[in-house]
């Protein structure tokens, strides 16, 4: 009886650790996506009209 209880606790701990890793992975993916989108937005704002006039 006691061995089943220990096994259940070990399974719960493993599941909890796995869930934690998945949450961190999702958070990292979200931060990377936001960062890339923000970078693209900054580039778009800095680019202006998209051409450069050179005077000789």
C-alpha cells in the first residue's frame, strides 16, 4: 500500500515539473515572438518613405 502512495507522489512531482517546463517554453516562445515583432515595428518606423535621395 505504501509503495503505491510513493509512486503516486513521484508521478505527481514529475508531472508538475513537466508542466513547469512546458509553461517556461511557452513563455520563452511568446517573448521571442514579441521581441521580433517589436524589432520589425521599430525598423518600419525608422525606414520612413523607403528611399534615399543622394545629392551630387
